[in-house]
C-alpha cells in the first residue's frame, strides 16, 4: 500500500467517523495494524523505544508497543518526543471538573434531605453512580446511543464537564469549553441551589 497524504488520511478518518466508528476505535485499530506490520517486517524480536507524540499519536504508539510486546516478544520502552511540561488548558479542564463536583455535591445534599430514610438515600446514590458510569460518556461513548439516552445524559454535570478534560488529555491542546456547556453547568448550578433551598425550608419546618 502506498503512503497517503495528510489530507487523504484526514478524509479517511472523517468518513470512518461518519459511519459510526469512534476515535478510540480508530486509534486502537491503527496502533494494532502498526504493531503487526513491524512484527512481520522484523521477525527477529529485539528492543524498541517508542517516542510519544501529542494526543492520538501517542495512543497509536502505545498500542503498537503493546502488540510488539505481547505477540512478538519485543522488549519495549517509551519516551516523550517533546519537552515535559503541562499542556495548556489544564486549568480550564480542572476548573470545570471542580464546578461539576460542586454541583453534584449540592444535588446530593438537596436530594438526601428530601428522602425519607438512609436506605432511600443509599438507593438514590447507587442509581446515580451507575448512571454516571453508563450514560455520561465517562467510560462508554454515547455518541451512537439513542437520542433519548443522550438527552437524559446531559442532566448530569459529568456529561458537560468531561469533554474539556478529554480534549486536554487526548489532543494535547487547550481544552475548548463551548458556551452551551458553560450555560448547561450554570443552569444545573441554579437548579441545585434551588433544590438545596427547598430542602432547607423543609428541614426547618420539621424541627
């Protein structure tokens, strides 16, 4: 197979994403194919050092190194291709995570005071935790999920806050915080504060 240009590769990736592939699947496939190609081209196992680029380039390399180690018996090592430093956008990503954590805490506080027993509170927290795992995109991609699932997922702060951190970790660039995500977090904060206020009023009446 002849080498492809950068624009041709981007077009191929865009076409694959349009058919339902995720970026993680493409990364894993590219790294796996690269590892097998190197293993066949160099049948005598040895030592290899992978120089990690930024974002997805590093992911491809790590997958290829894993294939060489596990399936061809190579000794592997990895080094950074760039000077060590904190990538821009970390402050934004962490700030959004802290905001989402504060909103979740307020929601939990408000809901817990409205429940009748500690068992109800335990059940509600368990349901919330499972939902965070399954439908917020934290572990499983939700881009191809049913529209109803996607709509419900945006009721959770983690769905709105996770994208900037993912961008920072995967793409090696500043985390883009879209205005609609910021507006969604603000609306959730207002709702959480209103719920807490309602819970406090109910608690005062019960005393």
